C-alpha cells in the first residue's frame, strides 16, 4: 500500500491542546483522538478505578427482580441451569457464574452449552425440554436469549423461570422471560450499553451480592474478573468506560489466576502468566476457546477453564490443542475454496455485499472465513452452509463500516428465519426457499437509505490514520511506557500507529517452524539495533519486496516483548509502504 494511503494526524490546535495541558504532546494527541478532551477525563482514562468506573448493578432493568428470584432459588434448593452461548464470550461467562455459585456453596446447578453445528446459536426448545426433564426450575442465560421467543415461551409453559442476560440487539417482540438483563433494551437506564455477554452476567452476580452477600467476603467477586476479562477482550466490545475497567482488572486477575487449566494452557503456549497481555488473549487464548465450539466440543473449553484438578487440566489442554490444529486445517481449506469461487464468480465486478454458500460447508467455521474475506475485499460478506439438522445457517462480517444487524433488518422478514449479532459480526438462518434470493435482497438493502454504511472505523478520505511520524532514534523505552499507559488496547481504543519514513533494514529474515514470519532489523544512530516483527508476514503483498539495504516506509506499533523470558523493545509491523 503506498504511503499516500495513510494520513498522519495533524498536531492539536492550541484550543484543543490547552484542556489537555497536564499531558505530553503524544499522550494528549492519543487521548484527544480517543474522545478524551480534558485533563480530568484524561486522568480517569489512564487510571481505571473499579469503584468509580463499575456502575451500580441495580441500575439495570430487571436486575433487582432477577437477583431476588435467584436468591429464593438458592434458599429453596431449586435446580438451576446455566445456559450459555458457545463462544469466547459465553463460555467464560458460564465458568464465571458456575464459579460464583460454588463460592457461595450452592451446587444444585448444571451447565448447558449448545452444540454449535447441530443446534446453533441461542436457546433451543429441545434443550429446554431436556432441562425440564432434569428438574430445572430456573434457567439463567449468558450471552444469548434476547431473540428466543418460542423456546422461552416453552420454558415458561414447562414451569421454568428464565432470566436472560445478554447484550445482543433485542427484537421488537422480546421473549416472555421472568427477567431480561440486556442494557440495549430501550427502557433500560443502565449508563453503559456496551458490555459483553459475560460482563452483563457479571452485573447479575453483583446485583445478587448487593442484596445478599451469601457469606462471600466483600470484594471477593473480583476474582471472577479473569473470565470477564477474557470475554471482554475476546468479543470486540469498545474498551472504553466500564469495559476499560473490566478489561484492566480482568488482566490483573488473569496474571494471578490460580485456575489450573488456564495456567497449563499458558504454559503450553509459552506465555508467561505474570506478563499476560491483551494480545495474548486475543491471538492465543480466544481462538482455542472458540475452536472447541467450532469443532463441536464447547464443554471442552468450559472444563478447561473450570477444572480444579491438575490431571484434568492437562487432558483438556491437550484436547484443545488437537481441536485447534484440526480447526486451522479445515479453515485454511475453506479459505482456499472460497477464494477460488470469488475469483471465478466476480472476475468482472464485485457486488456491494458478497453472498456465497455450499450445503457441504460447516456453518461453525464460516465466521473466520467471512472475516478474512470482508477485510480483504472491503465489503460485507455472508457465507452459509447446512447444519446437522439440514438447516441453512451462516455467519456474516462487516468490513468495518456497514452495520450488519441493520443490513439484515432491512431485508424482507420472510428471508431470514433467525438472525442476530453486533454491528460488525452476526449469524443467520435462512428459509430453504429463500436462499437463492438472499444475494439480491442483501444487495438491494445495502443500497437503501435505512442500511447505508455507518462509518465507525478510523479513516480520512479513504486513508488509514497514523497517529504520528517517528524516527528510529525516537523509539525507546520511555516512548513505549508512555504508550502503554493507554492499554489495554482493542476495539474503541486501538494501538497507536506510527509511520517511519525511509528506514533501511540491515537484515531481513524469515523465521518460525513454517518460515512464515518476517523480522526486519534496523540500526539506530547510536548503533543499537531495533527489530520489527511481522507475524505471518510472508503472506503480505510487500513480503517479497523487502531486502537488506533497501530503504522503505514502515507503519508499525511499538511493543514490549517477553519472548523466551527476554524483555525486548520492538516494532510490530502493520504495513510496509
């Protein structure tokens, strides 16, 4: 990508700079462009505080009612079902809630996580009927349930009270649940609408404890934040407001967490627990949790995170690694197949929305493929297959501008039998007789006013934003520490990007077992070397053009590496231009 594809942020004007005069030029610039406009807001952003930033749980609609019902169920010894989604938001939430019940010495509960391929997302009538047969009288959903009118109605008819905790967009007609804790409900006054599913479930735990500590010491619930932290960092919710505090404290707990399975997994991945970062979660832990459900064994991920037995922990780690490797192979094969179809079908013209499917494709793997295609082709992608019940299901991903849920809402109601998700990521099911018109309806909807692009990514006239231009000599530990104060980074708080012009590598090498990573080494004026790492860089367009002694322009972030127990300051390559 040419340097002209990048726009460097202009320096703050004196009017913009003055309210942030307590901070350095760089910190003020980074804060300002993250919506932080004055010193007071800046201090709050840089120093998350649990007591200040985590809101009163009883502000949530139905929180008091739900907490009271759960307390009564515990006191009466009712059988409770924890029913969670099967991804890296729902599964940690199920672990968190189960852990909470154990900590208050309640054991009459079961955990149900639907099979991604055979059952799909959400609450299912068959599952509800099975739970009723097992004597369940109270069901608590985590990261699902907001759109499941029929199954929740069936649960009510079978004598099961359902408490929904969810963060997906609620429909116009909500299920007849006993209580619904979803901050996106129009009449919910909770001040933060951006919590993930596990974060929403944690608010229910807080609400219970606000009414009755059940013998749990004050503040002990913070040990549950390791799971909330994983979910918050995994689910791509904005890392601002309460989410920033939950991610910050979640990482702090994760670095000390005594969970046997987590410790074994980190050891297997050669990640030092005490320096665990948001990148370690997003790129190493999250894919393995999701792999379990994509390959049909979501309880493996639950058991890995929940077990208190050393031997079981090792068994689960081994199993998770096996299914993750299997998942990698299947996804790689699918990507090749999808790319081949794209080249053949859209050689002349690529539509505004890409829709592809094959009855032989496994729906549980399509989200990863759709995400890859959406980013590469810069447009929404919908991919579908057939599940174990012969139902057409799929995943969709946005290119970062189109609101996927709004796009699906703009399609005639008879097309989708079910859909849901977030602005940039979703899932759907399609009536058999409608699959052949899905493409046309989505592209028509994309052109209508109601589903036009909602630009939420950072761009300026189509250019990628770079925070500042640097020289090699400016990259030092002081700069890294200044940037690190804004972590954890993620959605809504991206890693700062820097442009280094006309830098010349003194060496270029490929490394890793498959030789698919690239290291560029530069030399500063003082003779010190600085590495720039591009993981899986071999597949990038620039990979064959970089060479020792040839000047280039580099877009990169700055990071502290702990590889092999060695602390190193380095650059993480974003692009070579």
